[in-house]
């Protein structure tokens, strides 16, 4: 499972908020909802978040092994 918990910690440490992400940087509220619910994001969105927050990908997402992962 991909967790976006690191994103929320990174966001707290930055000068940005969900409001500024939506209104200044044009990140959709649907993306914010996906981050809240650990839903899939595309790499372009992750790239945008890294650029906005001046961080690395591991500051946005982490992989957590889970028994509920899809079967390969």
C-alpha cells in the first residue's frame, strides 16, 4: 500500500497549506482528497508536489507492505 502520511508531515513543515495548494498552485481538491484517502496518484502529480514543497519523493509517499495489496 502507498501511504501519503509523509506528505502531510512535509506540508505541516512548509509554508504551504491545502488552501494554497488549491488556490495558488492549482492542485485540485480531488487530488487533496486522494492524498487524504491514500488513493493512487500519477507521477506527474507527485512531481508537482515535490517541486512545490521543495522535497524528495520519500517526503510525499512511502510503501507499506499490506496483506490487502492486489494479487500479482
